[in-house]
C-alpha cells in the first residue's frame, strides 16, 4: 500500500472518529449527576421486602417488616406454606408436596398440566432412585402414560425417564441428569413459581432484573458516552472513565 | 459525608410521592389547534375535535390541514392518537401524520420536509417527498386510523381499525405535532387524543414493546448470589440487625462462603450495628428523648453542638410526636425551648416552618404537612441518625450509601443520560414505577 493510500485511510479513520465521537463525562460531572438522583428509601425498602418475600425468607421478611415498617406485598403466612412445598420437592417427598399444593389451592395443579406432569415425573424419578422398580413401573403406566397420550412432549419426557430403569448403573445412563439434585431444584422452583403466580405475585424478585438492567443501561450508554462505570456490582465501586 | 447532606437527604425523602412523579409529566395534545389555523380550507367543530373540508380542492396547496394544540409528549415510551373518517368525501384524500412547529402551509403531512403522513387515498406513506412509498391499506369512510411514535425504537407506526399496519423510521427531530388533513368536498374527520377509548390496543402495544426490551435485559447473566449479598449489605448499612441475622441464618447453610474481599466489606458495614439498631428502634417507637439520651451517651460528638442537624431533626421529631398524641400545649412549650434557637438558620427554616404548621390544623394528618405524621417520617429521621453514626467511623472508606443504593443511582443516572443524548426522548428509570407495575397485588392504599 502506498504511503499516500495509508495517509488517506488515516484521514478516513479520523473522520469516522469524528462522526461517532462520544460525549466525555468526567468523574466529577458524573458524581454530580449521581448525587442529584432522587431515590426514595421507601422504594428501596419495598425492593428488599420483595426479594425476601419472593425468595421465601419468611423470618427475615417478618423481622424486616418490624424493623423498617415495610409492608410485605402478600400475607407472610402464605410464604411458609409455599416454602414447605418447595422443601418437600427438594427433599424428594413429591407426594407430600402435591398434597400441600392442593391444600393451598387446588386450582394450581388443575390449571397447570405441565407442572402436574413434572411433579409426577419427579415422583417417578424418586421411586427409581429408591430402587422400587416395580412400583415405578406401575406408577408410570397408571399415572403418567395416560398423560403422555394426550401430549407428545409429555410422552417423550416419560420415555426418557423410564430409560433410567434400563440401566443397572445409573451413572452410565444418558439421561442420568434426571437423578441429579439439580433436577429436584428445577422442579421445586417450577412449583414455587406456580404458587406465586396463583397469588398474583411475580415469580421472580425484582432485584436481579434491576442489576441486569444496570449492565444493559451501561452497555447502551457506552455507545454514546465515556463515563465512570460500575464493573463490580457487589461493591458498587465506580471506575474512572477509560479511553 | 458532608453534614448538610443529612438535611438534603432528609428534605427530599420526606416529601410526599406526588411531587416527584409530577416532574415526569408533560402536557399532551387535547384538541385541534384553532388559534394558528394552518389553512382556510377547513371548519373545526366547537369541541375542537373534528374538522370538515370547505375548500374546492383544485390543487395541492388547498389542503385542509390541522395540527394538535400541543406536540406529542416525548418523555415516555411511546405516543399515540387516532382519527375516525366520518366521511371520505368526494375523493377520500384524508391523511394522518406528524409535523413540526415550523409546518405552516396548506399541504398534506408528508409532502413537506420534516413531515410524515399516511394517506388514505393511496395507502402510501409520505416522508417529506412528493412521492410516497408502499405502506398500508387505503382507508375511507368508517375507518379508524391511528398514528404513533415509538421513542425507544425511534419509529413512527400507524394502525387501521385497531391493527398495526406498519412502522417507519422516525427521521424527524424535535417536537412533533399530531396532524390530520382533509382534501376533498364533504370530507370529515374526528380526532381522538385519548379522551375516548382507542380502537388500537395501545397499552398492549406498549407492554409488548417493553417486553422485547425486557427479554434482551433478562438474557444478561449475573452471579446468582449477587442479589443476596446486596440485600445483606443494605440491611447492615441501615442497621436492620435482626433482619440481617434472620437472613444470615436462612442462607449461610445453603450458600458457599463469600470470598475474603466481600467479607471485609461486610465487616466494615457492621460498624456500630447494634448501636444503630437500638437508635432506630427508639426513633421508630417515637421515643425521641431516649434516643437523644443514648446519643449523648454513645456519640456525644454528634449532639455536642445543640444546633447540629442531628439535634435539630430529633427535636423536630419530638415536636411531631407531641402533636401526634395531641399534646399541643406541650408541643408549643417544647418548640419554644428546643426549636426556637434554630429559627433564622436558613438550612432549617423550611422544615421548621412546615413542622410548626402542624399546629394550625385541627386534623394535621390530613393537611399538606401531614406526611410528618406518617411512619415513613420516623424512618427518615432514623436513617439520618444512622448516617450520622456511620460518619463517626474512625478509619476506612466511609460508605455514605449502601451498595444497593449506589447501583440504583448509577442505573438512574445512566438512563437519564441516555435520554438526554436521545434528544430528551423516552422514559426515565423510576424505581417507584417499576415497583408498582406488573401483576403485583396493590397493597398500597388506593384512596
């Protein structure tokens, strides 16, 4: 490439920089903006209460209500019930969990065939885990197969689960992840979400979404400005603007 | 932290909700502009919501065109309005669109530079040129047509009879006026600026557009125990010791231990935790004398100067507590003794006057200074004392905010900056609005 060409390229690049030049915001200016932000303590308390309630920290939610006067958005007693269901699934007591859900509100499972199937599937998994092969087969045929006939996706899930029975050593089974504890947690969080929804409550706490929104907003602003970032969300440390 | 910050903090957190919310409110178009009539070829109805062509339609410069009385508000997600074609007249040359303040001639929106219009006769969109582009269906008598601006995607969108028919890049800057035009005999159109129900589900459109953005945001991943750590730090920062303890018990067994750096951070925030908790409890119970005594005992430096801000706020609160229980005489006495000395000090003047105003009302809780009597006020005073105690921490960085607050400030500032770099268009982040949206049960009083 000739020197002249390089020179031209350089010029073009410079031009491009000019066209997309970003607004520079110094740390001092940015801190001024940060200080001018109006935030209500009440709202932050509500955010924290929402986290405690949604995640099911009932004792903490009670204490927080007392210490800060923040009203929980749902009756705290329902958290205890919800957590009991969740815990039952986590411990593998699926039958118990189903009963508890129905005590809480029979509509939850009636209106949610997928959730009901997943709970039954989890129950099957637990039977297989305990080596109760006969019982597992019987349960699969009587309770799960009819549901599989109604729904192709359920049938596939069921076939996958029954495959666990075929392998003597479950660790060599291609669907061994069904036996993982994480699968219990997945089912538990599904039932947890369904109960919250039935209580007209969002299934996820607001706080994690806000943190994601912060990352998103910083990314968006990156395209237009250079300003101090927060990279480590756990400390909120403000980094100096680079570039 | 600079001490006057306490007052500053106190001040704006003590004010009732509405004041803050109003800042975001902009005026919206309500009727057709009859004052600076663009053309002499229309007659506008007395309610200023419909127009009828009165010209003879011989050329392109005798269009009956009218703007709304105000530009479309832009500090929001989107704006939308509708027209109903009552009569498409002889030729059906109705159009709907947006124009700027400088649009001053009897032409269809879309024909002139910096205007945009969707025309009924040919279904084309005109973007500042005499030639239109294929866009949507034609529309005529009995049709309801809508025009909107999506400030996030920077697009115009149009609807016919409740269905979205197309979007086009919003290439025009500055305030935009909803505009409607008629251009043949008997053509008559009515305008709906939201005073009637829209044919198009604008709210649904807005929330589905919002969801698109939300889905992009939810894809971002963050460490799973991040929220928990921030909540714990928040509880420690504000001295909610019992809550923190309960949360610790509930989570420590299930989560991996936090790394060293974070642990240090938490220890730091634990400074005088128990002291701060006790003081918060006292203030929340309205036991201000006890709180003052405790401060004199444990943090004399904060109350040494009896004109200090902490003293001022606590004395004010004591006064408020006396009003609350109806001990007005005692309140007056207390005011003379403890609050009179603050008169004339500019930093305190406003709060002091508002405080004294409580005495004027027979039912102070219903007055415009009634917020002093709400429970949140005690919380605000407790927070101020909490911050003051934290400021006595001998060494190490003095964190004036909880990490959570720092992040929320950064988020708000980023969103505001984004908007200002986008010609002031789009909505700002509001924690309060976010907390009240979606399918939450509204426990807030709806009175």
